[in-house]
């Protein structure tokens, strides 16, 4: 009898280990079998310019990646509500930088904490976060063997509200996680960038940082803080204003093109050859009230900004 009990216990242990080891793959399989909610598709269509510029097949892949990310990632509100709109903007922020890597997973991400606005620096992700205007809008912090991301809800929404201002805090912070995939956040994304390009990337990065410090670059000055911030800032620029990045920094654009395995300029030009057509499309996809913020990101009311703009 003891021998039989031992076999039963061993079988239970093996089964438990199997369940644990295959949990991620089973969750992924179950998630991929689900239909993508129509309400989610509407949110992406209304708010995520990157998604709008995709082909139908690419949109289907983006949706599946969104489902997998949301099924496997904790997104928690701190002093603010987290609804489907917020969760989908977080997911879009995560997917955009790695869309060229269909099977990519942020295995080093423990949780995404959403706070109302800017906050004070706090190294312990288990403590209460107190909003304070003018401090931080996003951060990635290590805690034991995981990383915790914090995002300002107001800044996350603004990043997608203005799709061409070269600023998106969600993309910025997930660029840090992509950079960290090789073990360190240092501006050298070795997990994504082909080894043959690393030396060229390091040289171009130092040259661009020097230009920023000398006041001879239109790249956000925050990029000159250090190499890690440079990578995150130019990632925002690459996905939000690719034509300008290529025009002013062709070598940098080409390196990012190869690192991310994406050509956002080509994608957006395929979608709309005229920037005014882009605005026209955004209008047709979303119902803007006269007193709502203008979708161009100017900060003015829609009725006072682009409501009467001429669109050929």
C-alpha cells in the first residue's frame, strides 16, 4: 500500500508540474481560439493610428497579439479606473515596437501599474503611488526577478490622441523592456538588433547624442540623458514621425528599420499619401464632439482647430 501511495503522489506531482510548465502555452492556445471583440476593434480603429495603417492580414495578427498580451499581463489601476480602453492602449504600446517579431513575449514584465497622472519616484511597486504633476510619466523598475511598469493614464491617452507628435509614453516604456530583454537597459537592444549592426548603432547613437547636446538636433533633448533614454526616445520618433526621422537622420532610421524589422514610413505612405487624408480618415473613424480635444493633438477644441480645415 505505501508503494501504491507513493506512485499516486508521484503521478500527482508530475501532473502538477505539467500543468505549471504548459500553463502559458495552453492559455495562449485558448486565447487565440477566441473571437476578437468588436468593441475592442472599434477602440483600436478610433485611437491607434498604427493599427489603422495595417493591411487586413496585419490587423488580424495585431488583434491576436493584443489578445495574448492582455490574457497574460496584469494591468492594475492605482487611484484610477482601468477599463478596456486603457488596457487596449497599453497592449498597443507593447505590440507596436515588437510587431516585427510575431512570437515576441515580454517575459520580464510582472505587472503594469496605471496611475492618474505624473507621480513621485518610489522604488517599491507595492507602496501607494501618489500623483504629483511634473515628476514622472512612465517608468520601468526591477523588483526581484520581474520588472514593473508604471504609466500615467493621462499621458498614455495623450500619446495616442496625437499620433504624429513624436511622443508616446507607452511606446517609450515598452522600448525600455525590449532593450532589457538581453539583461540590461543600456540602449543596445541586443535581443532585437542583429549583432552585425551593434557597432554601427553604438557609433550613430553617440554621434546623435553629441548633436543633441550641442543643440544641433530636433530630437527631444531628453534623449541625451543616457543611451537607454536615447533608444526609447528615438523609438517614439520612429513610429510616430517616420518620414521626418528618415529625412533628418537617414542612417539612424535605417538602423531602427532593421532592428524593429518594420518600415513605418512605407506603411503610412501606403495608407495615406497625403497627411490631410490621414486626418480625414481619423475623422471618419471617430465621432468627435465640437468641444472635444482635436484629434490632431493641438490641445484646442475640435471646433476651434480642424473642424473647418480644408481637406482635399
